[in-house]
C-alpha cells in the first residue's frame, strides 16, 4: 500500500475550441488533455514524457489551475483544488509552484532578478526588505551570487542563469510540489546537467515532490521515480522508471525507448522506430489514438479506446495486446 | 538601433548595475541628435510659456501703415503680418496655442487609450471585441478627415479642436496598448505571477504596465508632431482657433494671400510648424532607441 498521494488527478480533460468565421463560432476542438488520471506520492518525482503537442504543458497548467479544466478533479494534500475559493486558492498556490520551459519569456524584463524572486513573497504579504533578503539567500542557494547578480536584469543573464532564477522564484514560497515544465529543454547539454543536479539536490534538501515534464527520455529516466507516457492527450503507459526502461509494454513506449540515442553500439538503430508526425489532436483517430502509427494495430483498436490494464504491480498499459497477460496475472 | 552599449557591458568586470530608467537616461545623454532636438524643443516650449514677457509687442495690435514689413525692420525683428501685427510676438503667442493644441490631445489619448487598451487586451473575449471594434469605426476614417468632420460638427474654437483631435488619437493609442498587452499577457512571466497567487491589480501594476507603457509612450510621442500639424491644419481651414488669436496654422492661412508681396514673412509660421514637428520626431526616435531593451 502506497502512502496517501500529495497530488492526484482524476478524469482531467481540456479541449480548446478552435473558432473561426465571422461569428467566431466554434468549429472544432483541440483535444489537448483527455481523461488523464494519476497520483503523485510525497517525495516522489513523476516524469511525464511525450512528443511535442501531446498536451504535457496543458496538463501542467491544469494541475496548477492556471487553466480551468473542462472536466475532472485535482486533489492536492487532501483538498479539491478546482473547487477552492479565491482566498483559499491563493493559500494553496504557496504550496504548488511551476518552473517554465522558456528561460527568456518567463522573467519580466523590467524587474531585477532579486525583485522577480521577491515578488511572490510580496504577494503573500511580506515586507519589502525581508522579502529581498530571502530572495537574495535563495539566489545564493541556486548558485547566483546575489551581490553580483541580485540587481541585474534578465537580459544580462545566460539561459542557464535565468533558469536558476526561475527555480529560485518557484522555491521562494517554500512549496511542497514543484511542477517543472521542460525546465532544461532550452539549455545546452552541459548546462542541463548542472541544472538537473541542482534540482535533485534541492529536492532532497527541501523534501520536495516533483512533476517533471520533458520530451527527453534520458532526462526523464535520470530524474524520475515513476513515469507517465502521454500520447495525444492521453496516458498510454505508467510505471516505475526502471520498469519502463527495461520492459516497455506499449508499442509507443517501445518506439520511444528505441528511438532514444544510445552510446551502446549493439543498440544501433537500423531504421526509425516511429515514422511520421503524430496525428492532429483536432481530430484524433477513433479508438486507440496510436493505432495509425502502430505496427500491431488490430481492427478492434479503431472501435474503442483500450482501458488501462495492469501488467505488473504499479505498471499499467492502455493497449489491447496486454489484456490476456493482465487476465493471467490477475 | 544605435551602436550604444549598456554601460556595464563596456566594462569587463561587473560594475554596479543601473535601474532601467537610469539606463534609458544614460543612453539618451549619449545620443547627439536627440539631445539637440530635445534642447530645441525645450527652448520652443520655454519661449511659448514665457510669451507674455518675451513678446516685444501686443500680438493682436496691428497698424495699417506698417503692413507686411520685411524681416529686420526697425522694432519688428521678424517683420509684420498683413494687418501690421508684429510677427515675433505672434509666433511666440501662437506657439502657445499650437503646442497646447498639439500636446493636449495626445496626453488625453495616452491616458484614455492606455486604460482602454489594457482593459481590452487583458480581459479579452467580449470586452475586447466591443472596445476594439468600436475603435475600428473611428480608425476607418483618415485622421485628417475625421478631425475635420468632428470639428466641423462641433464648430470652431480651441476646446472643440482639442476634443476632435483627442477622438482622432484615442483609437490609435488603444490599438498599440491592446496589442502590447496581448503580447505580454501570453508570456510565461505573467503565468508565473498568477501561479504565485498575485491578484489582477498586482499583476497589472508590477508586470503588465511596466512592459506596456514603454511602447505606448514611444508611440504617443510620435503622434505629437502629427497632432500639431493637424491642429494647425484645422486652424488653417478655419475650424480651429478663431481669428484674432495667434496660432501657427491660422497665421499660415491668413498670410497665404500675401505670399507674392512678401514671400519670406508668410513662410515663418510654416517653418515654425515644420521645425517643431521635426524636432519632436527626432526626440521620439531617440526615445525609442533608448528604451529598446533586449528582453
């Protein structure tokens, strides 16, 4: 039995309307996130992986209620986030923070980085001087000397330095949960490693829980305890990072791992395991959304979406190939 | 973009960084064209402000015998107009009118337009549609035509000129403010501010306005010269300031008939309009360069 989850989502759905024409009528829906459910236990890192446009960033914003979902619920620390009234929501926001992908767009160009970090504290009623002092201490912790950098503006900093500022800003309210939306994707490889290690250090130091979103399997494998694989707004497989790396079950997960670059010459790729782009999320394929690119697609895959089945403890796959296997283990 | 670098970029060692507005000031102080134009503008404004003390004669007192005196006449340095009124005095007093008529509508439009544009941009949806489509109605007319139409409907006089020019400039400012707001609204630092629990006012004050006011201010400054030209144009057409008063556009109109008698004196108000709006354009160009910050 696992510990009570810090964060749990059930049936999360967000469809964005595509408007057009003179009257701005809704002409189609982008199914960004469709019926997503997961749990994150305290102290864990949940990795969310998937191709571009599969709804990862929307999911991050749904968790933090920066975007209101169409359906579903988010529970944080035993509280229904989506039903929280404004005052309560403000209090909840202290405990759940977000680090953004783009180190350039995520900092206000008119605020010194010290003020950018201190802003959240001012919002929650701290005085200017103590807020600044706390911001400077945190900048120091993330590796930016506040005497050199505190009064600088974002455009004077490198991408890696800005991402450190973003991390400091997210941590200044002392949150329990940090949602990291592709925090290292925009950085150079060498800087990526530094920032990742900083994130891992901060996690143990502050007893944080991470939801780590990335399209980079190597990064996900490195940081995550559990991994959730998304395809076109739906979860296709969840399991521990080790289980997914060693025995990926879903054809999509298998293809993802097969396409991850490897240093091992025996794992050399002969042909691309996945061809083409993912289908348009505006009109996703019926049934299993992966069937159009799947080598094992069967006629029934087009009829209905396969429900998730447990192939091992804590390892679920949404694929008809494993129904029989699940029946045996059950 | 000029070749100017930020002060601490020129030093190898990190020095004491400057605040944004000090950086802008530092850049402006090194832009010679802007400095010259700015100084000139200051002089024009000062001269207009001090007209009652600087003007050697009553601007409205004419003399039948001394009509259209050439430049350099005794006691009339810049000559006299078709009614024998001292040109220097009329130019000084006229500068007051012209500057008021040029600046006021832009200031009004800047305040009103920023408020409307930020509301439209930040609220989005129906509010945005209502505000922006209403502005489009005004925007559909050419500026001069709209100013003439409104002034014509309201009748001549300075207050009506100010009203009609304000109506001309508000929609332009709203557009710039709205697009800047929409752009900033989509950036992640605004989402980060919301994620920290900040309310609408805190977000507007600390994150949105600081990044929207810059481009709107620069745009508004480019409109001042246009406003001066439009105000002078309305007076020229007889829709602005009413006759006995001195105003550059009006002076240009009444002196028009005398251009074959004395070609230099009638050109003076035109020259004043041209040089002042030129200086305004140079200053706003310099301001734009100085405020451009690499985000």
